[in-house]
C-alpha cells in the first residue's frame, strides 16, 4: 500500500531545500484505527512525510536520475504535536550534507506554526538496475511515474499552486 504524504510543494530550491504541505482528511483509511475516538496521523507517517519531501528534493536536484530513494537512518527524531483531520502539516528540509548517493537532511515540520516533528534524515538514492540489470525497464517505468506525480504537486516557477 502506498501513502502519498506530500500534497503540494510550495518551495523548492534544487540541492538546497524544500517546503511541502500535507492536508489530513478524515477520509484517510488509517484514521479508522488510529485511534478510535481520537483520530490522529500515526507518528511514523508524519516522519514518512518528511522522508517523501526529502525524496522529491533529491529527485528534482538529480533530474530524476534514480528510481529509488530510501530512508537509511532517522536521528534525533522528536514528536511534539498531533496531526488531526482538518489540519495540515508543513514540512521543511534543508540539505546538510551530500555524498555520492547519500544525503543528510535537517527536517522539521509544523502544524499551525507549532513544532510537530523534527529529525535528521539520511536518505540513499539508487537504481534497481545497479544491482540487477534485469530491472532497467522497471527503473525507467518508475521514473516516468514519479515525474508524473511530481508535475501534479509542484507548479515550477510560481512556487505556489
């Protein structure tokens, strides 16, 4: 199951930073069980929204050269506020360090201008074909799909959609 946890990118500076927004709707399937009577976005999904925003920054910077971006490590994770249906979380990531295929990002998010989640993330990018050449077409297909998704959440020049 895939969760798209970035609804809109509002600021994007290749190789430097990204700001994105996720609006939480009561229609999100996982809210039925988390928690009955007090629906909130699970903390792991709040963290995943940071990871996904960081991945969009990396893809954009690298001109979608890699099909995969995975979380390698999350350090100093702090949860400060619940995200309830009807609210939005704004995530901001700044590149701290780049080495080959591994990036370290300082990540923070807010809900109504109050700190929600913060972390230092280490993300790794790669193509499946690097490990097995049979996956070259899979990489190409995934990159095409990602470019389409990106065009729906980022408007480019205006910065705000």
